[in-house]
C-alpha cells in the first residue's frame, strides 16, 4: 500500500492509509512560558489534541497484526470462491448434459437439489420452457416446478416471487389445480399480488373451480396484506357476514371502495348487510346511494330485487332507513322515490315521499311535477 504509514506505539504497530496533519502549535516563547493565561491555553490545546488522538486511534487506525489477519482471511475467501466457481461449472455442465439427453425428470431433481439453490432460477426455468410439450410425457416445465416446490421446506428462504408466479401459471395452464392448491397451502413460497390475481382470474374463467380458486386467492391476498381484495374473495364465496366482520377491522376502506365492492359483487345480501346498523353503529353505506348507483351502472335487476326486499318491510322500515341515513341527502332520497315510481313501486315511492314531507325544511313544489317532486329549503 503506497502511502501506508506505520509507527511504534507501546509494543504494538498501527497502520493508517493517509498522512496525518500536524495540529501542534509552535514552541512557546520565554515570555509565554511565565504567563499563566498562556500556559492554561496551551494546556487546553494539548488536552484537546490528546482526546483527538485517542479518537483517531479507534476510528482511523488498525493494528498491523489485524491487517495481516484480514489479508489471510481474504486469501481463504478467494480460494473458496474459486472452488465454488469450479463446482458451479461442474453442476451446470451436468445439468445441461441431462437436458441434452432428454432426462428431464432427472434434470429437474438435479436442479431442485443443487447446493444453495444455484440452479433454481429463471435461467434454468427457461431451459425447461424451451423444451415445450412432449407427446405422452409430462410437461418438462411442470416437472421442474414440482421438483423445486417439493424441496422448498428444506431451505431457510422460500421460493422467490418470480418463480412462484411462473409455477402457479404453469400448474394452472396444465389444469393441475390440485398441485397449485398443495403448493399454496403446504409449500414455502413467496406470495405476491400478481400470484393472487392469476389464481383469481383462473376461477373467473372456470366456473367449476371458482370456489377453490377464490379461497386460494384469499390466502395469497391476506398473506400480502391486500385485505380489500381478500374481502372481495370472501363476498364472492358468499361469506357475507364474515366479510362484514372483517370490514369493521379495516380503517382505510373508503366510500369508493364500498361502491366498487357492490359493483363487482352485486349481491342483495351484501348490500343489505352494508346498509344496516350493526351493534348500534351506523351502516357502512346508504341504502339509497347503493340503489341509485346500481341503476346508474346498468345493474337494474339487482336494484329491483333490493326494492322488492325493502318494500316487504312496510313504511316503518322505510322510515328507519331514511331517518337514520347519515350519508344521503334528502335530494338523493327524492331521486330514490323517482326510481321507485319509474319501476312500478308506487307504494314505496309514496311512502318515501310521505316521510320526506314530514321533515323540517321540505316543501312541495307541485302535485303535477313528476320529475322534481320536492324542493328542499335548509333554514
């Protein structure tokens, strides 16, 4: 080391990698040497210098023996690196040999059991993918994922997220939901939103497997902390009450999230649960706003079912909905009455109008006005 400087201090040698500037003052004059203030000032300078030297010894210098030990350790590590590189070459050579011989099952097992997962990577996966399908034999790519997933418990770290996603895609493309189910519930994988979306989409496209896929996607979403998507899975499985229980624990669920939930999962039971009081607490969503939204997005059938359900409860239930609605303005309830009238629920419309008339600050415009039935004056 070119500018390395060492010196003797007690019995030990020390090394530094830079020249040390001198901060010592010039020698004192004869006049200063008999001046008490000058002597005290010089004493303070020496004490500061002493403290600085002690700090430098602990932060900027190492014993020469320590440097020798580090050099020796570096030599050992370099030898290990060279040995590992040699072993890696041997492993890759053997793996490529098995692939070239068409021994795909052996190659998959060889990759799965490679030291420190050297061969468990996207590059290895692509070699199996390049083989494609072989008539009368299992898909080589699927053999690879079966092998590496089955050994995942033997390692401290789970299979990485990219291989997890590719494995799930491969299993589903081969219609092996049984394998995917086992991998998700039993093996050591790294879940991601993408993995959950893949399973969810597969269930949407395959009605027979939809319940299982929703349950699997829910597991993945919960593991990733994606509670809104997990909640949707619960609703689509028909577990409405459990979903509402979980919803109470979520503090970041907004009005837009609720509207989106009833849009992608338009179930009357869900809307009823979201628009009802629970344990003395206000509902999550306004019944009127929910119905108006469903009619606005061409989900009239669901809206009609909700109107049928609510009309069975009579005027008392309607009044309870209107009076205890903390979200919906009287104008929106007027729109709700119009919707009821337009869709054959005259009695329901009449009940809503009667309740609105009884509220302070509401006055009727005209009996003949079928569009704007009420005008609201806020005092």
